[in-house]
C-alpha cells in the first residue's frame, strides 16, 4: 500500500576512517537509494539516531510520512519492524469524535473508538462556543486543551483495547469542519462565521502532535476545506462518495450538526451548507436525546395502537432522531397529524391537552411504559421546531438542484451520510418530506463518509492530490443569498409539502388510507 507513511528497512555499513560520513547523511543516502527524497529530520528523530545506529550494527527501520513536497522522518527503530505499521483516521465532529486504528500493511481497521467532544462544555453548538471565546479570549486555549484531551482519551482506549501503542503511530489523518480545525489549532473561529467569511485557513496541512500539545509522537494531516462551511469532513466524505469520478450526476448529503450538500459529477460540482442537523438527530423536545440506551428508535401505529422499540439497556427515557421521524410519519399516515403538522385531538387518546403548557401533545410512551413512571410527550411546539428543521433540509436540496439546473428525477443517486440517515427509516424521512420522493433504490447510505474518506487518504497518498483539487474547485452556493429561500422553506414546512405532486408515492398512500377509512 502507498499510504501516508512508510516503514523503510536499512542495513547500513558502519562508518570508518575511509568513509567518515555522519549517521544522518548515511541514513539519508540509504533512503535516496530507495527513492525516498527529500526527507526532513526533526530534532526529536535526530536525537534517536545516536547511539542507536551504532548499537544495532546499522540495521534500522525508519518511519517516514509523505507530505505534499517531501517526506518527514517520524521515528527510527532497531532491526526490521515493517510488520508493525499502524496509522490513525479521525472524524473530528462537533458532537462526537471517532478514531480508527488502521493496519497500514493490510488496510484493516484494528480498532475504533468514539467519544463525546469535550468542547460541548462550552456550548452544544459551534456558534455558542465561538461566542464563548469572544467574551473571554482565554477560552480559546481551554477549548484547544479539552479537544486534545478528547483525542488523547481515544488514543488511550485504542492502545488499551488493541495492544498497539496508538500514541506512537506515525500519521493521523483528521477530517473536521473548518471551525473545529480552528478550535484545535487555537485560531480565531469567528472568522468562519463573520463577513467576509474568510477563515484564518482552509488548508492547514501538517502539524506534529507535540506542536498541538498532544501526547502523540507522529504527524497530523488535516484534510483541506473548500470554504468556511464546506469543511475537510465534507471533502473527505466526497473522496468516499467518489462524485469526482462519476459520469452520472449524484447528490451527496451529509447530515450532522449542520447539513452539507454536494451535487455533480466528474465534470462539475456545486456545494452548499446550512443548519439542518441537531433536530434531525433528536436534540429537540424535553425528552429528545441522542441514540443511547433507553432512547425510542422506532415507532409504528397500527389500527390506532402505537408501539415502539428502544435501544436496549433501559426502558424508555426519551426519543432519538430515528424515533421522531417515525412518530411524525406514522401520525401523518394515520390521521393524527394534518398536512400542516397540527395534532388532531380526536384521532387518539394519546393526544392530550397539557394545561401547564397550554398546548396539545402526543404521549409516545405512557406512564406505565416509561422508566420514570411519567408520560413522555412530543408537543405541538416540538413538532413546529422539527418542521422548521426538516423544511431547511429539503429546501437546501431543492435550491441546490435548481442552481445546478437539475430536476430531482435526473439524479442517478442520492448518497446520504451521518448518524441520522444511517439509523433512520428512509421511508419515514420521505413521508414527512425531508428527502425527495425518488425511487428508493437510488438512495445509498454511508454511515460515516468523513471517517471512511480519512481512512482512504491514510492508505493512499495519491489521494492528497484529489482532496487538494476538490477543495480548490468546489463551487459553493450561498443559500442565504437566494431571495426565495425562506419562502420555499414555508412551503416545505408541511407534511410532506404543500406541493403534493412532488411526493407522488406519499400522496397515493394518503389517498389510499383515506379511502379505506371511508369504507369503515
């Protein structure tokens, strides 16, 4: 494999009076003979050379990392250690950080760990964290430190669970959005969100772990971003989705804390981004939660009876994103919700008026069903907030298609990525109007395209050129500048939409249900 790092075994002749060449020069000469040049040697590696080279009789393995313009020496070991060669791929998310330990010889994933990003202590959303730093500049260092702590937690867990020293890996490939990278590098992330929207950097490149205060002896590569909102995580995801090699037009939609979309093929690509994810992932409602033990993850309504499943481990304590879209879809199909997303109190005894909140709500778990012994409600306010979010997601797709001059049916494939599409029912998502009503076989899901792309890059250094080209050629559309964006969102707030002709399969299902009810 031609990965971002190589282990090169050298058997060097010892120096003598006829050839008193320095240890450093003899190693470089050996590398040049193998085709590895130029190679830079940081001080930490120079200090490892002597007396190691003399004590092992010149038989050493040098680990080097491939950067765009040169190789960087990362470590030197006695003997032949080429069989023990590992690297790290990271999806650096604003909510969760996922790290994989990869065998650089076989490409196999040896271990994977994930942890909640400790930045959350400074705000559940990125803008709150940025505001926190603006109010107190010392917080930049604090956020950098807690981010490093999260990375080190993952390194320690991988080391413990695999027996491989993850701290000593030569290369870590990191895919994260532009603001997240600014936080880790302790740069001013406000530049990402403020006019003229010119970040400090979109292509930070390579940094030694110890430069960042991390207990990691190797070098980190940050996948470049295309813009302030189309970050390295999306560029990495595109490497996996492979739109750049496709002759057919495809849509790539990464649904996370934000929603980022790319449409195109090998000839052209358009990208756009906006807030779409938190509610889709369950972070609305008093009892909304991430997918964890006790979260209701699926809901069905049959003959007026509501049933659910939970993520094993506990009785119901709340509802996650996949449960919410099932709930809304099932309520719409069974007449508990009208097209405007309003609860119909006469449709079910589970729809109740809450005097303290002065609104209707549906009890998706009754008192006797929940762990707390109290009903779990999804209120009319929760529904309105969710409709705003789902409308934003659909409108972004609609506007990007229009900007590209493409009709939905012209899309050969819709590639969805993220925890939400990976764990949600596609049919429910289309029923409530999050995604276009296309033939279902045109949809594909990559649970974590960002992580997959980072691993692909880690294992194939030729992809450095690909991500560089993607980051420099993606044309980014600004949804906020579209005069009718908010008007389109209003239309998309309905279930599934005010224009039912855009959702023919859902319209037919609703008509069929209505006909069956009339027969009863």
